[in-house]
């Protein structure tokens, strides 16, 4: 034989040992090898190799192949899992405190994930349960608004009437609108949304009728309610045939319940608590008024383009001046309404809240990551205390794979338990989250297979993510090392410290984030907005023919300093337009009003003058702009010329930069432009902050004759901006909540590691105490390993928080601030305090410890 | 294997005989080699395994794990032994065959075709 003994071909050999059943592997492989060497002498290397490969192929047969479903093995498995289960439970019980910490931490994170899932779920699955959803289209007319075509979701009542009677090729036309009404039954009064729908609503949209007639809205005085409403009104009595009174156009009207439908909660954009026939809505409308959602159910063979043209032709029936506002009528698929939210005016569906989902989902995954790190850390330490068990299992023939499986099974048990806890916690969190997010989520585990799928996926994920590492590390131990107590402790400690460091870094980032959100929110609330946001009242919706009289009445009020009329609505401050100044082109916000407008909202004039009250030419050709506008336009002096809609205007005044409600707190280049009184639809009355409430009350009084009309509203300016602060406060609360959770998790993480560390070395401490170690020594011993971890975590955490939090702030605020050193210091300080308090509880336990207790059993 | 009973095939008979011959040294490869030497037939190892498993199921062979050798990479062999039932079957097969053969040779005028 040559220097190197030839061996059977490697890969076929591996294949053989892979597929071979354990029972026969030894003899089969042995035979194959022996034959190889026999042939080697007989016939040479290449033929021996070839023959070996052939043998491997021939031996690949049923009786030799590894199979898992042999009956004997299955029986074995049950016994094995029973054993794992028992040992797993015993271990959990033996190490109660760390197990509990692990469970609670993970359960909190799971609860966050479930809430986040709930938050995202609705946006993606709303309105998807209708069987005919692919056949249904919403009529969306394209109208001109401020010279730009905008697609509206609602149709004029005259058009929708014509569609019902004149358009061929439609399976059904279903109209819908909803409004808040007063509802009475049994002397109790509610205010709630009531939906008005056509009779065929239930045949076009898949709402399940639980009780009552299949065609429930066949008479004008019938009403359909959902389960929840039925229970609210009638308790456990049968609702069908009972009456509910609604206040319609100022008169009470009686309706008879004809059906109860299954509640779909957030999963429908329709308000389905109360549904009454559509006639009731139309009868209350003035002619030509009315904004109605008109849904068409289209037969599959109909051409949508042709249908759009047919409906567009119906516009000819409108009076000429109204017809001029329309471009055309389009049809928007029902299934696209969520994603097209931003492009449709008066939207039917809410739209997908991508930013919200990203923020909430981000927080939840952060929590999960933290909790899993926490878990891995504690689980590894816990498992390391059981190395003797591992050693013995290995010696009596346990394979590594089996040990990993054992640990994963135990972990699975714990995770299942945690999942249940998490779901319960989520139920506790949800009402609170609803309050913060102004939503109405609830868990309906019974009917929602999606939640179940999500929970099972999450369970598998956390079982593997949290259990794999400890299982692998522990099962890697060699029995000889374990049983001889040659422990490789140094390496393990390093790993745990790395994980703890990462955990503290994540905690610090979250804390810095929360501190910054609080800081910016507070700053935005208190800073100067560049105009008087606390001292005017706005009235909108007064009919054009009454406007002058109304204005005269307001002028009679003593407390009012300036009155202005303007063309913009309360919540919408203005609109953007393309501006030309010399060669420069940019977008600027246009605010339109009369001469008094800048004074009424309290803009601050820096240079020049406002428009002249008596000079029409001045009003038509002059504008007042803000400082940012001047910078953008590259202008530096008064009397400069800019072009807007091909008309040239002269800048006569410059005001201080003003923040804007529209784009929350964003600075925009702004033009204040004159507009004639007859276009006005808003009245602004400026007063002193002290008399604001009085003025508002007087204006409400004055507007009372019109208040029954749709759309009249009287709002004090602080209330208008209140909306922004509510949103900001919600976000801040969310960040605050996640920060508190993170502190809790970090605290629990430190606690777990410290207490397990002490327990592992309890004899060491006992001996130290016996030898007279002082309190100071004990503190030093416990703190020493953490010092380096904390320092590294704080340094890296501070750096990464600057890198990560700044982009988040830029996303969340249009006028963000950068992460300040103070915020980082504050967060780091908070984290340190939590850490010190946690560690101290453990050291105090050590100080009180009687060393005899620890040393007695040896 | 019930219905097949004690009927055995030709290869099975061969293997039974060889296992008996080899006495304590009968395992897959040695049986294969012995068959080749004694009869010149090349049987593949997978076939030998199947036959021996089948015979063990029928109770004609019995097996236990035996010693290892270097060429097997330290793996043990499965050694097969002829059981009493195995020997009885061989006897029966032989007697049937001889009975039939003796009748063949007692036909004096038979012309064997080419």
C-alpha cells in the first residue's frame, strides 16, 4: 500500500451514514467499507470506489432508511417528553424568582407585540370580508378646488339619484352616509353614529344577519342594529320588534328593529351600530345638497371606462355654474379606498397609518428584543446551574440533539405560559392604549383566526429566539469537564456581560428617545408661534347671504379688537401655491383674507406696512410676506416683485416667521394676500386672552340662528391648536410608556443576573463573611463585574442614541431638535439609579445573610 | 411472512447453506465472498442483506453483533447463525429435491433434449 491508505469516497459514505437507520448503520456501513478494501486489493482503487458508490445506492432501500414514525419510537417519545416536562417544571419551580422575572419580562413584550399587531391589523384587513368587494366601486367625482383637480369620495345627491335610475349595466347602486344623532329608548338617551343605507345594502355588503328578516330595511321606519347596540338597549331580551327613537331634523321619529347583525368592530369603515333606510337622510336634505357615498356593484363583463363616461355624462343635468366645477366622474375600486386615502377628499376609509404602524411596531420589536436578551441572559445562567444534569444525561448516552430538544421543550412550556400572560396583559393594556391612541380596539380571540396565527407564530419565534442560545451553550459542555468541575466559567460570564451590555444600550436609546419627545413637545407648546394663537375666535359656515349681517353684529361687541373675514377654513390655515421670484421657483403658503386679517390672527409686522384699508389698487397688487419667504425668494428689501398665478405683486410688509397648524409646527414661506369680502366664509374676531371665553360665548349666541345648518362652527383659537397638542401628547405618552417598560425590563435584567450570580457564589460569600468581610467588601465584590459593563453600555449607548434618535425625531417632528447632552445625561442617570437600586437590594440580602446557612450542608 | 412458510427461494437456500458452512464467521461480506468462491456468482451486498433479514424474520437464521475489524473502520459485524428451524428447512428442501431427482433418473428411456 502507498504511504496514504485510500479511504472510501467521502460523500457517498456520508450519504450512507446520513440515511441509514441507527439500528443497521453499523453493520451496513461496516460491510460496505470491508467490501471496499477487499475490492481495492482485488481490482484497484477506481473500480473499488465505483463499486462502493453503487453499493451505497443499492443499500438505499426501505429497510435501511431512517424513519421517524416507527411505533416503538413514538412510544418512547411520549415518555421522553413526559420526562422533559416534569424536569422542566421542577426546574422552574426550583428557581422561582428568575423564572418569574423571565416570564414577566417576556409577557410584557408579548403584550406590546399583540397591541402593536392589533394596531396594524385593522389598517390592512378593514373592509376585506365583503364577498363582492372586487365588484364594488365608489363613485368619485373630480372637482376643481383652488384651481387644482381633486378627487372627492362623495357625490351630489342629484347625481347619485340619476345613477340609480339612468345608468345601465349595474348590478346594484348602494348609497351610504352617516351622522351623529340623538337616540332614545326606554327613556335613556345616547348620541351615536347612525348610518343611512339603501335597501340593498345587505345584499351587496356581507354583514351577517343573526336575527330577523333577510331584507330588513324594506320600509322607511325600520332599523337594523348590531349585537352590541342590541345588548346596550335591550339587554338579553329579543330585540326584534322593539322600538328605538331617533331625532331627525329636529323631530323624534320611531323606528322598529327588524334585524340584528353580527358586530364587526373596527373591521368595517361603515358605521353599522344603527342602520336606517336611506330615504330618511335624503328627505332631510335641501335640494342639491348632500354628500353621499355612492357604491356601484358592477357585473364582471362591464367596461369600467365606459361606465365612467356614462356617469360623467350625467353631469350635464346639473345647472351650468355647478357643472363647471366638475372635471369628470371616476370609479374607484372599493378595495383601493384604504390605500388611496391621501388622494381622496372626504375619504370613506381612514387610510393606512404607515408612520403609526412603524412607530408602534418599532417600539414593540424593541421591547421584544430587549426581553429576549433579558431572557437569554437569565436562562443561560439558570441552565448553567444544571450542568451536572447535562453531564449525567450525556454519560448515559444522551445526544446533543436530544439535550437541545429537551431545553427547547422546557422553554416552549415556559413560553406558552408567558404567551397566556402576555395575552392577558394585552387585554389590560388595550383599554389604556385605546385611550392614548384614541382608538377602539378589542380582542376577539374567538372569531379572529388571524390573531391566533400571529400568536402561534410569535410563540414559535420567541421559543426559538430565546431558547436556542442557552440550549446550544449548555449542551455543548463536555461531561468530563462538568463532572470533574473544570468549569469554563470565564467564557460564560463574558457572554452574559455582552448581552447585558446590549440590553442596557437598548434601554438607554429608548430612554433618550422618550426624554427628547417630552422635551420637544414641551418646547413646542411653550415657544412663540409667531402669531397670536391664544386670542381669537373663528366662526365658519355662516351662509353667504347672512354673512354681512352677522359681521355687523359682531362689530357691536365691545371686547373685540379686530374683525377679519377670510377665505380659509378654521383648521386649514391656507394652501400652497407655486411662486416665481426672478429665476427662483418655490412653494409658498397662501393666506387669504381682508385687510384686517394679519392683525386678527396677530401676525407681527417687522418692516413696512399692512395693506391700506381704503385703496383697492393697493389691496389687489400688494402682499405681506414672512421672513422665510424673503430668504427663499432671495429678496432683501421691501417693494420687491414676485409672481403668483402670472400676476405680479409687490411686497409691502414683512412679518415675523410664523408656525403653522397645517403641517404641524412647520415654518413655511408665507404670503398674506387680500381677497374680496364676498368670497369669505370665515370670520375671525381678535380679542384679549382674558376675554376670549366671553367673546366665544357671545359669538355662539350670535351664530345660534344658523347653528342648525350643517357646518357652522365657533372655535376659540386655543381649541383649534388643542388638536395638535392632543396628538403630540399621545405620542409623548406612548414614548413615556415604552420608556417605563424599558426601565422595568432593564431593572429585571440586572436583578436576574445579579441574584443568580450571587446564588452561584453563595458559598464564596459565606466563607468571606466568616472570615470577616465587611459590608464594603461585599458591595465591592458584587459591583465590580458590573462596573465595566455599565461604563461600556453608557458610552456606546450615548453614541448610538444620538445616531438613532435623531432620525426618529426628524421623522416625528417637522421642527425637531437634536439630541442634547442633557437628555443623554438624564437618561443615563435614570438608568444608573435603577441599576444601583436593583443591585443594592441584592447586596443587602447578602449583608443580612447568615453564613452558617450557606455552609451548613457540607 | 406467514403464508410463505418454510418455502424458500434459491438464493435463500444458498445463503442458508453458506451461513451454516461458515459457522461462527457468517456476516454480510463473508457470505458474499463465500458464495462467489464456491459458486462463482456475484451477488451484491444489498441483496445479501435483504435475504438474511428475510431469513431472520422467518426464524431460519439468528444474529448477534460480533467483533470489529480495522478494514471496517472499527465497526462491528452482525454475525448470523443457522437455527434448528433453518437446519430442518434445509433438510426438508434437500429431501424433496432428492426425492424428485431420484424419480428423474429412474426413467431409463428418456431422451434429454439438446
